[in-house]
């Protein structure tokens, strides 16, 4: 044993480490050989000892594709400061900053992080804090909070808990981005004089508003009061200064409520705001990766990688559904977070994410032929995605109809495959709409999908699609029996108007065919009033020439003849 012990050094001799870390070697600094060394701890460098390491054998060293994301990350100090840099990849592997106290995630390219990055690079003992130095002149003070009332003053716990139960049973299975047991416990404490912060109050207010919407437990007036309270919370200048996970969740709830009750532009703007808040808080980064890179992660931010992935995924899915239907631009994150969602019993959030993920293949800018191929592939993938909830059946139909509109605008004609997919999506949506309306669940796509399906069938105009108009209108009538409102009546009247106009157009075409065969047209007086004497010479010469192609045939293909 003694032969392996190092000989004692004479007093006064400076001890040198066996080797210096990579950062100290690069900067020609003294290194104490610690892991991490004191220099890297002081200046918040990533302490590594990679230089001069012997190469592993090919069998022992896994390839990058075989390694997990956490294994690819460099080692991190065990006792990192609260605002230690978080590796986020990139060409130079530079650091971004997660400021936990303020719930703020900043890239190294941000002007806010520039001063601190520079101070660390200059090895200042106390680098500048993360702050928007010189961002503006600062001649005005920031406004103060105007909030003066708390939610328990607006309704009782019995009312609140009943609405939370409705949300948990109806909405949470589709949009599963919260831990409802924890939400319920926190809310109960909130009503027992243990008030939480305004961020959580914004969350529970949104939950109660949606629970009331889907059950009418509070009545319209009280529900409106709750909704306005949520608006005041989320628009408050003090609350919005400090983004957090709770704030992102509250904005998702606000977006769902707006999409179910408000106007398209408002829902789209709010969905985009939600995604920007996700980016501000850093929730779109892999939470497991952040936790493995930085010790002491705030539990309110990244305590559960699955929950962070669910929040990000639901926010993105909601935004895609709203933006793609409304024809507006879509915000995309780099990572496909839906792959990190862990399945739950009775939960359909992963199916929702898989549906909207198919749209990413249909949004690339390319030539018309390539874009048509991409859109058709996206529609095929949508219809091949299994869904087990009525809301998702309707959502899938909506996305298919949105793709059809984009294909129609390309002007390249409709394929048989496209028509079949549209019909398949629409017919699957009809029983789903009947079931949801019978349950009095006012999901927005109960009427939206039906209205779009009729419009698509009229637009295509073939016998195959026109046969589906009657059952769709009958389904719409059954929805009106449960939700007889101004908007449902207006939509139904518009469908009847469009259907009547299509019928009139088809009758005109039939009269043209009768004239082509020398037959007397039906409704002869009205037809002469519209066409003069009904002579083919007065029609478009191209149309008249088509009739000459079939002088004796008793059968004429309407689709080929009129390109309908």
C-alpha cells in the first residue's frame, strides 16, 4: 500500500493539479483540479476535462444517435448558482439563461443577456445581472396594479368546486395540461383564507369559467363576472411582468373560452400570445434536459417534464387549430414536444397533439404541384390518425376541410382521393356532433364542422358529395334543438340559402341539357325570362360546342361536361 502513496511534498512547494480543465487551459488560468474547479464555479463556466482524454474503443463509446439528450449534454457543476447558464445547443454551444425567480428564459442572443454574458467573458467577480439595461429612456413609471377583489369574494366554494368537477370530467380529458388533483387542493386552500398569488387565481378563474360554460352551473351573469375577473387578472400590468407556468396555463384557458364563445380574431391573437408566453418561460425546452443541467430548479417552473410538455403541446395544438381554420400564420417551435407526453388513462391529449402535428407537413412554401402533394399527404395522415373522442373527430374533420380549401385555391383540380377523404372526415363527424349536442357540451366544432362539411360538399358538387348534404342538415337541425341561438339559426339559414342556390344552378344545367336534345325545358317561362328565347346560340360558344360532341347519346356525364 505504501508503495502507491505519493511522497510528501516539502513545505512551501506549490501543489499543482494533475491536469487543468478545458476552460482554464483555454484561458491560461490556474486550475485546482476540482470537479468543478473553483475558477469555473466563480465565472459560471462549464467545467470539463475532455482535453487529452484517451479515446474509448468503438464498442464502448455509443454514437450520438444512441445517446439520450441528457447524455449528450456536458457535465454541470453540482452547486450551480440560481441563474447558471443552461446549455441549449447551437453551433458554438453558447449558453442561455433561465432566471427562475422571474420565470424568464433568455437566449444568449438577447440584448437583455448581453451585459451578463460580456461580464462573464471578462471574468468580473460579480457580472451584471440579467436586466434590460438601456431598453428605453425610462421617463415614466410602470403602472401599478388596479386589482381590488379576490375570487372567493365573488362566489362560494360549493359553486367553485362544482364547476371544477365539470371541467375535470369534460374538458380535461381533451386538454390535459394540468394536474387536477393539485389544482383542486390549491383551490380549496384558496377559499380557506390561505390565498395564493394572482397567477394561480387566474388559473382557477379560467377553470371555473369553462366549467360553468359547459354546465351553466353559475348562470350567464355570474359566469360573465368571473370571465371579466380573469381578464382583469391577465391584463394587469404587474401580473404580466412576471411570466410563470401558472400564467401560461391561465392564458390557455382564456384561449379555449374565447374560441368557444368569441370571435376568430380574438381567439387567434390570444393563442399566439399564449405561445409567446411559453417561449418567455422556456417551457418549450425539454424540462428533463433543463433539470439535468441546472440544480435546484424551481418547482413552479420545471418540476415535471411531462406537465411542461403537455402545457406546450396543448398551447401549440390550440393555436394550430385556430390559425389554420382562420387562415392566419402559425407559430412553430423547433422541437416536437408531443413525443415527450406520457400517455394517461382516459386522456386524449396525445391524440390531439398527433392530429395537429400533421399540419406541419402542409405549411411549407413550395411550387403548386409539390404543395398539392404535401397537402394531400397531410390529409391522408390526418385520416390515418386514430382518435377516440367526439371532439377530436370533429377537430379532425375541421383540419381536413381546411386542407381542402387550400387545395381548392391551388386550382389544380380535385382528385378522387381528396374527395373520398373529405367525405370520410365529414361522415365521421356527424354522429359525434349529435352526441356532443345531446350532452349539452358546447364545443365550437359541433356547428363549425357541420357548416364546413355542407359548404365543401356544395363546392365539389358531385353526386357523391351532394348525397351527404341532407344528413348533415338534419344533424344541424338536431343540434339546434339543443342549442337554439342566434348564431346556430343564422348558420342554418345560410346553409339552406346555399343549398337552394346550388339546386337552382343544377336546374339551369339540366335545362341546358334538355335544350341540347331539343326537349322543352322545365319551368319554361322562367327559363326564357333568364335566357331570352332559350337558343343555344345565345350561350357561351364553348358550352354550345360541348353539346355538339354528344348529338345522339342519351347519357351525358355532368361532371365531365360542366367540370363540377
